[in-house]
């Protein structure tokens, strides 16, 4: 990584060295980039701030997320992405034997990250029961997959969920999130999964342990109270809720203490306070 030259920024942004941004509902919704996200992300990096992206969405690989952001005009490398799929792969590397067999209710990105981590993805759970059933968002979810997952778990496979988000913010509406598939499998098996994604601190712990993220010098920006903000508060990371995704101002008003953000932003440009127009007009 090249040496960063730190320059002063106006507003809230200047207080932090590292920024951790959620993706869905913060940087984009579906294929639509959210207001000022591209300019803000590029300005932060040009000003020498470290930027990470933290997503519970397990549908794509880190490489694919980097390509998606680059296509939107954001300077981004795969190493900057912390996804629930990758965190799940790291967790399973410690929990299972190398090359263990996994049955995946999820999308190609999740399967790819698990293969990269050395696991074998199986399409059948018989006659050999896989070591674990890994569940993420699956837009081709079916009764047949549900039945296979149920059989494997009831036969002793571990039940692992990349995340349990109930909803997922698409361009013009909320769609069912991974949590809906996880709930179906939990109901069919009577078992609770181990959940890897936000708000489980496990998703960020490796970065904190390696000193890549120093909680007190970091701002976490997310659009959900029960995942993004809850995680930040658990890890004592200062946090801002942005109102471009799932949570509304009314939900903040009635949120429990552990889900209260320190700041509420209308969009990402609020990170720069009143100087925002000047800065964004003169960017690039
Ligand atoms: Mg989000």
C-alpha cells in the first residue's frame, strides 16, 4: 500500500483516520449509487484516510465488490472489503478440517470465497453428510434446497449463517434478506445457527487484532441499527447512521440504547459538514 499523505478535512470526517462503510443502503442500492457516495469515498482516500467496506451481503466475492465500486467510479481494491462470506470462510478454516465438505444455501460469490479458502462445495447431502451447511442470501432459494439443508443439519452437519439480515435494500423497495432463508432452515430443524456477520464482532475482530482497525480512531457508517450500529457499539467504534437505506429517523427515536448511533446523516456528504458543497464542487 502506498504511503498515505494525511490532509485536513472539514467536519466530522477530520476526526477519524479510518472509515468502515457498509455497502447496501450506504454506498448504493442495487445498481444505483447513492448521492455523493462516489465523491465522498474518493475524497477520504485522497485525504489519506483508510477506507474499508463491511457488508453482510454474501452474494459476491471481494473481487466482485471491488469491480462493482470501480465501475461506479470509486477507487477500491479487494483487500478493502470485509464481507460476511469471507469472514465465514475464515471462521470455518479454524473450525473445520482443511478441505471439509460444505453444503451451501447461497449464491456463487459465497461458494467462490469458500472454495478459495480450501473447502469443497457439495451439491448433495447424501450419502455423505457435509461438515456444515452454510446459509447466505440465495435468490434461487427453493423447497428442495431447504429439505437438503434440513436433512444435513438433522444428521449432524453444523448450521452456519453468513448473516441474519431480515431485509435487503434494493433500488426501490426492501427484499427478503439472508435472515429469511436462515429462519426457514432454523424452523425446519429446530436449531439455531452460528451467525458470522454483523452484529457479531467476529467479522471485525481479525482486523482489530492485527491493528488494521483501531476502534477509537475509526468511524463506522451504516444504514441498519440492528447490525451496523449494534456492532459498532459492541466494539466501541464511533458510528453514524445514514438515512439512505433501511433505518428511518423514527426508528432511531425508538431504538434501544445499544442500537443508538452518535450521528445521523442524511447522506454521506454530511461527513464534511457545512463545507460539503464547496468540497464536492471542487472534487475532480
Ligand atoms: Mg446496509
